[in-house]
């Protein structure tokens, strides 16, 4: 089933969780992925929050699969900052394999953050953001 950003922005958290859990891990992506934050999942406010974040805070991530790292695209200018290590590991959410975006050893600012992603269709990933071990929100990456 093909998914769209608009569809995912309408899904409540339990549906996003089910999609994440049922997804295959996929390959570690390479290159620039356009990001969309899904905060307040499934509410009327979710699209507006996503748009605001895209314009002013976070636009996505740039992966170097060979080196096993990524940098986030942040600020309205799309600066490449906030480095993370990237590897396959066990999901904190469901114990299955996922792609881990680990900031614990690379970032003073985001060292308490861990992201997990899985491929929901080719070049389209659904992710979860954890602060410490508490899940905060979902996001997508399109390559």
C-alpha cells in the first residue's frame, strides 16, 4: 500500500505505531531525506505543526551510509548540523530490528536523543524519536 505524508499526518499514534511495527527495517539510506515531524499525531493541528517545524527548525537528514553517520538539516537555512551515528540495532519500541540514529556519542546538544527508522516503502521511512527511553513523537523521511 502506498503511503503519503498527508495520510500519515492524519493517523493517530496507535496507527503509526502499528505501521512502524509491521515495517521491514530496509537498508540504511544514503543521501538527503526530506523530513516531516508528526507531533500531536492524528489531530487537526498535526499538519500545521509539521509545516512550522519544516520552515523554521528541521527539514530532514543527510545520510552517509558508507561512513555510518548523518547530519540533520536545521534552521530556515538548512544548515547541516547535529551529527549522529547510524547502524542497525534493536528497537526500544518493539524489540525488532531497526535503523538506529544515535546521538549519544556525537552531540552535546542532542546526546539524550535516539531515533529509530524503518522503511514503509522504497525511499520512504517512518521514524520515532526517543528522549532518554521515552518516545516523544514520530517523523518521516523521503529520499
